[in-house]
């Protein structure tokens, strides 16, 4: 079976619909008045965080002679982290040679630069045609989303409430994975809070190590979450179905480092993941991983703890098993379990093929010392046993420095975490694009509606909370990455505001 999708021609051969320009047609600026009045005028959100906002603010700066250098300085600062120092020095040097900036302005860092730009330039930007254009893009971003926005391809997997399908945005050609929750299944099993929780946590995240949410919408029968496409299979498959069980240390190190960064991103937002195990870590085409399936994740109040025995038994921390209150420590235990299983080729508290009863699993987790065979080097063994410390207060990652302490462990000595965070480290293993890395999903029976459950008005409140359409940062990235931004963001001659009659 081939994983190569055959796209309909048209739209420039990029998988876009031949009507893609119509789908992304700008509204007349007069139609953006409400948006202009209501949008929050926050520099950081409009000019730094939102990718299209950032592009347009950059174009604005480039159009003004006195600001041209600012943007290239900023790029020098945020670009390749290897060149951070170079960028910093360049800023220091070049600003000294700019008469309009006082010598003692001390403009040597990122935040200083932003502070300058967020003053007069940001005010002027909001009166410029570049900001008008930003509003036009925002109007497109806020269009309601229905299933007509996507083409559906093959089944990728199956979950508790429905299926996950490969899909493609007709307007841009971008591929995603669409997680479809059957409304009657959700209702029958009272999964509303869980579904909404997963969606709301996902939409607040933006990390290259966690699956991103791009759209949330509903159809007559389904609630749909459109997620980063991860077509390289899950780690469970790679540990057990690709030859001898277990992975080579280079790969263990790389995946563990990326998962560590993903968990740190979640923890910085006070989100506890709670479901770390190999099948929830997915690979993309390039061999990078992302944490997926945030159905059990919870947002903790500042420094707060939760109680609740959730997760998958073999991977639950001792403090979770024993009904105590717990915090981020549970995830670092999970990382220990993951590193152990990737290395040994079987879970930490269970031999291969063995199926102990729940009570026996609990006993082992709480009291038994896991064993380290000869597949474990000294460094990886030390990392595992520090993460699998039964006492959450003594556990690596839980002693006041969070994940930083793990990144400093000798097992990760060779890893440059700044490069990794910037996406500049190549994966040690690249999935073969001709292979499908999963058990045969075609055998999975189709999901059908549950009989005897009827949907009524009371469900609509929940559906409307779920059905929020495009997620701004993901949508803007998609528009830029697929080249649509470049092709459509043209301005009329001499800065007039009429690109191909759309205004
Ligand atoms: P559930 O929460 O119901 O367990 P999951 O989110 O785990 O659902 O998804 C079910 C299955 O679908 C996964 O085991 C995986 O095979 C597949 N899948 C999920 N998300 C993606 C994705 N982003 N890319 C590719 N496949 C995915
Ligand atoms: Mg799952
Ligand atoms: Mg889930």
C-alpha cells in the first residue's frame, strides 16, 4: 500500500482546489470595520505572535526608510540560535552607527528592539494599508468552517469516540489528520467535558513537540479536530514492529529529548499531560516526534496539585496509583517509563507478553525495583532510575528546576537543546515515505452511530463551544507555509490598495 496521495490537478499542482483563489478572496476593507473596532490592539499578539501579523508588520517596516534595519536586526536575533551571539553583537555594532537612535539607548537585545517598535512604529502601522490587509486576512481566518473545507483521504487510526482520517484543506493543499468524534458516542459515554477539555487545551498550545490544533468544527454527526499530520506511525510500532524490540541509543536520546521539550512546554502552561506512553508519541515524515492525544491532560492552578487515578496503569506513577495528590512529577515518571521501554524493548514493570493483574501491576509500581539489562548504558540507566524514583520529591525533574534538570543529565550531553527547540537538529531515523507504519487500519470496522441516543437542543450549547473554526496561529502558519500568503498578498501599483479588483 502506498502512502503517496494522488492530488487532483488544478490549483497549481500543490493539491489546492482550482477554486482556491475564490476561497481565499479578501473582503472589501469596508467590511472589516467591526473587526477593526473589536480586535485587541496588542503589539505582542499582532506583530510578534501571529505569523501573518508579523509578516505584514515587517512589510510595513520595510516600507519606511527609518525602520528598514530594525527588522533585519530582529531577524538576526531570532534566526539561527547558533548565530544568536553574532546577531547580538551585530545589533550592538549597527545601532551605534544609526544617528536617529541615541548612542546610550542600550539597544542590544530582543526586548529593547521590540520596545522601540511597539511605540511610534506600531501606532503608525495601524493606520497603514498593511494593517488593513491584516484585517482582511483575519476576516478569512474567521470564516466558519464546515466539512466542505476539506478533502478526506484514508483512515489513519481509531480512538475511543471515533476515527482519525487524513485530510487536506482544499484552499491551501495542506495535509492534516482529522480526529472525528461521533456525537452519539460522546453523549452516551458522557464524554463532552473530556472532548471540550482536549480541544481547549490544544488550541492554547504552540510547540513543535506537541500535535497542534488547526481547526475545530462540527458536522451533523461528528465533532472534528484537525491536527498536525503525523504519518510516521507511533513509537509503540517503532519499538516492537521494526525488527528486534527496542531502539538504538541515538534514537532513544533524540526522542527522549524531544518529549522532554514537549513536556516542558506543557508544564510552562501549567498543563499536566498524564498519558505518556509509546503509542501517544507520533512521528512525522522527517522523523521528529510530537506528543499527541491530550484527552487526559489537565490545567492546574498555579503550583496546584490534582488527585485522580487516570492514565494507563503500566505507566502511572506511584503517587497516582496510591490516590495521593500529584503535580508535574507524574509526567517525569512517564518519561522514565518511556525511556526504559524504548531501550529495553518491554515496559519497565512488565515482561514481554506478560499480562499481570491490575493489583500486581500496582504492587510492582509502588514497591519493586525495575531491572536493567545489558541494553542499558551507564548514562541511560542512571537517567531511568532517577526518573523512576518512587518518591516524587526526590525524582529528577521535581527538585525545583523542572525539566532543565533533566536536560542537564549526562545522557543528554551531546544534545544541543536550543538547536533542537529551533528545529535545526536532524532526526537519526527518517521514515520511509513508501511505508505505512501501523497495523492495517483498513481492517478497522466503520464507526456507526449508537442506537437509542438522540441529540437535542441541550447538546447544542456544548457543540457551539467546540465549533470555533480556525485556530489563528495554526491557520496563519498554514497560509504562509503553503505559499498562499506570497501569492495573494499583493498590493496594487504604487502602494494603491487595489490588488486584482478585490478591494
Ligand atoms: P483517542 O483519544 O480516542 O485514543 P487518539 O488521539 O489517540 O484518539 O487517536 C487515535 C489513533 O489515530 C492514534 O492511535 C493514531 O493511530 C491516530 N492518530 C491520532 N492523531 C494522529 C495524527 N495527528 N496524525 C496521524 N495519526 C493520528
Ligand atoms: Mg489514544
Ligand atoms: Mg484520548
